[in-house]
């Protein structure tokens, strides 16, 4: 394991020699990191992994000689290791990145499109933090439940939507959250109370993520738009680059989506979402903090619990990164730590009023 005297060993994989040089220089700026080698394609990367045993690999989403996602699937089946993807902020890049996350990648960063000089430094800073976070990631889920195994709900069945709901389920997640959210949502029936989710992601990715979940879940899943109603049978994904709040008007709930800056370093912020649920939904809410780095949402979950909501956090054994759930638990925001495979029944029981 990496220690202060033994930096985190990083392997950089990208087909562009220029990008490799930029990433190597950027990562080596942090004394806690050491780039031990680089590779231009998955075959060379495989050889470096076997030879050097790096702690973390950064991987470009578009690779020659072998599809990057296929490389990840083979790697995770035979030699699980933390991988941070470097993605283009495009629809195509977003789709491949979501495939990579499903295949076992821990996290991703996006290449800058505009103001490259400033954007590049920001991206490198984000990459350094995510590589350090990935080094301590829990990979046991890759052995227990291969990412390619899926229970897909038939899309031929209509997704029932009720006119209103007096319950709201608020979920927050970050690193490792895309698969944790899928695992939570897939078992939920179409009659589940309305769900609002803040997952740390850029704009293009939240829309693609919502579309992907919509094909897997019995509930309708869509990227939230300002004014959308929170109703039974519907999941709203907070859009990247905006802050999303739940508000109440009479007997109905809806979301307010506004172009605000980051809170706790994130837009969408789990903290913003959950404080709004505490204020406007109170005891009729259920709050959940899933896997992720940092502490975003911990204060909001505390507020929800004080307002009478039922609250849960993902346990350490099933979290990819036990950061956000740990802080929420330590601050008293979560009444119970729950394994991800048990989260759906726990949330349904809480929403029905059960105190089991």
C-alpha cells in the first residue's frame, strides 16, 4: 500500500505522446504521486502492469488496438486495480465513459474544451485528487458482482406515474456512485415515491446517465429540468453544472434547477439538494448518501434527520470510497449503515413508514 515514504505508483495510458507528457508532468507535481511508466495502448499497458504493479492507472477512453472498455473488462476480471478515465466532454466520450464505469473504472476526469490553459490546470488538479482517492478504493465489488451482469427490466412494460406523492427520496453520490445508484434503483417498483438524485457529474454525463438508467429501471428516469414534478414512479437526476432543490407548492413537490456555482466544490451538490429536502419535505422524506470522496451532503443529511426524515448511508464494505457515507455517519446524519444490496428494501420500508 502507498505510504508517505512510498508514493502512489501511477501508470499513464494514452495514445497521444503529447497528452502522456502533460499528464505525467501534472501528476508528478504532487509528491504523493509517482508516475512509474506510460503506455500508448492496452497491450503495452498490460505489460507495464505485470512488470511494475502500479497502484492506479489513468486510461484514455478512446484507445487504439483494443477498445478501452473491453480492455477494462478483461483487466478487472483478471487483475482488478483502480482506474481513472480521462474523457472527452462529448456525447460519444460520455457514453464510453459510462460504459467504463460500468466495467469497473473508479472515476473519470474530462479534458478541457475551451480556455485550454486554465482548463488544463484545473483538470490536472482534479486528476491528482481523484488518483489519490482511487488508490484507496475498495474493489471487492468487482469480484463479487461482475459489472457486465445486469438485471434489465423489460422496456415493454409501461412506467406508471402518479399525479402526486407525499414522500420524496433524496440520494447523493460521487466516486463509484453510478453503479451504486443503479444497484439501488433497479429493484425499485414503478410505484416507488419520487426520487431526486445528485451525482457528481458534468452536464453531458448526467443526461446520458439518466437515459441509461431509464432503460434499466421500472421507474421513469430523466435529467431534471426546472419545474419538473416529483411524483411516484419518477427519478430525477440533477443536471451537471446546476444546483437542484426540491420545493413544495401546496400539496405537490417539484424541483428548482438554477445555474449556480459549486457548493462544496460540486454542481450539483448533494448538500444543496438535501438541505432543500429537509426544509420543504421534512419527515416525509428518505435520505441516502452513497459511495464517494469528500463530505458533500453530510450536513444536509444531518438536517434531514433533524427534520424527521429517515436517513441511511452506504456501509464501508460495499462502498468504492467510504468518504461521504463515513462523514455522514460520524456526524450523526445517517441512522444506519446499509450494504448497497440491502439499500432498496431499506428505502422502501422507510418510505412506507416502517421503522424496521
